[in-house]
C-alpha cells in the first residue's frame, strides 16, 4: 500500500453482526455535501446514538468497518456515565454518536473514486445536520486519518481529538503489500467460481483459513465501495496525495493518541509521528492489544476516553507528569 493502510482486514468488519442483537440501533438522516461536485445529490448518513445531550463525542470507524465497531465502547461509556455523577450532572452529560462513513456500512455509497476530502465533507454535513457546532472527535485507523484531516480543515469545530491506532501517515513500505488483492477485486463471477473451486485444494494443503480470508475480503470489498476504491486507486507511492503528516502540526485541539502494543497494521512510528507533530499530544500504549482496539479492547478505550474528558474539564488536557 502506498500510504498508511487504514486497517487490518480481519479486525474491522461487522457484517456478521445482526441488527436485532445491537444495543444501539441505526438511525438515518439526509445530508448534502458542500464543495464536492462529484457527489451533487443528497446522500444518506447512518449513525448510532446514545445520550442526545451534553458533550458530543463523534466516533469514526476504521477501514472495512462501520459504526457497529464502536458498540462495545458505547456500552462501556454509557455504564460509566451512569455510575459517575460528574458525567451526568445537567450540562456535563455525554452525547455519543457513531457514524457510518460515506461508502461504508448503511450510509450512501455513491459510485465515485473515494477520497479523504469527501469523507471530511460528509462528516461536516452530518454534524451540521445534527446541529452540532463542536465535538470531541474520536477516530480509529482510517477513521483516525479522517478525524485528523477534519480537525485540520475545521479547527474551531473540534474541541478535542482522540486518535486510536490512526492511519494517515505516508509509509511507502506498504507498496506491494496488497498486490495479492488485485484479482480478488475483479468484478466478474469467474473469480467467485474459481474461489469456490479452490476449496478442496485449500483443504488438502491446510489453507482453508487463508481461502476463507480471501473470500471474506472479496465480499466486504464488494459491499463497501469506499474500501474497494482506496485499494484500487492507491497502489503506488505517488498516489499518497492526501496523507496528513505534513499538516498535523497545525492541530491545536487537545489530543490523545491510543496505540496498540501488538499492532501489526499501523506501525508504532505512525502514532509517534502524531505525538511529535501535535503540540501537547499524549500517547498511551495499550498493552497486549492488536489493531482492532474498539472491538477487542472497549474497556481500555472507554477508560482512556473518560479520563481524557475529566482532564479536559479540569483544565489539564494531558496526563500530569
């Protein structure tokens, strides 16, 4: 991949989760993107919400993911708020909003070549439609990339920023990493027939799990056109045109960065780059954790966010030394 890869293939998707089992059901609103001529028509935004009043916290998912990835975090925070009187006392309530980004989940999927700028415009349109003038922005992986880009574009609309194993830092070492995906992306039933025919061979050579991963990736990439577009259109170093490493030093919002100790998708130096370039940013490494932090480590994410909010309200955005 020619730039920071947004996320692990095996960590993001929530397609196997059923809506009836979800604690925070999807809601929908119409939005119109401003300044995006290639997407002139009205779009639909899907999101999950809890709280509805107080400090808005907007949660953006990672690559091949959707808002359901945040449900464990939302459940944990809602329980913590119920037990913490300082967090549900009138105006200090918390309003959690997990959004399906454009081209992901149940949000609209226009037939375009997707960009981070389009995602930023989509988030902006959603927040305006919801009447939110400012928010705490939380983004995981690809969502962290979008969150950083949004904060750069709209600094007055982000009161604080939390980046969870964030993508968005150019890294040419990803070149060729996903070349094996090219045949999987071909839009022809021949690929599906070939994959089906390979099942006996995969069983013979004990590669069933590998074949299952390839089949799953094909299904997800066909289901989520934004993810497919990013893989198809960004296979060369010169395609890294909208990474944010050259601009993140302008971010002035209090920033918390959460890294996974055993992340095999986002290298540690990407998180370090965010910390070094954003004045006053705090970096916390979550031990024994992989890249799928919101799904697999919701308690650690929730406790870190609540502590961060407490420090913001007390006037100390960073952990005291």
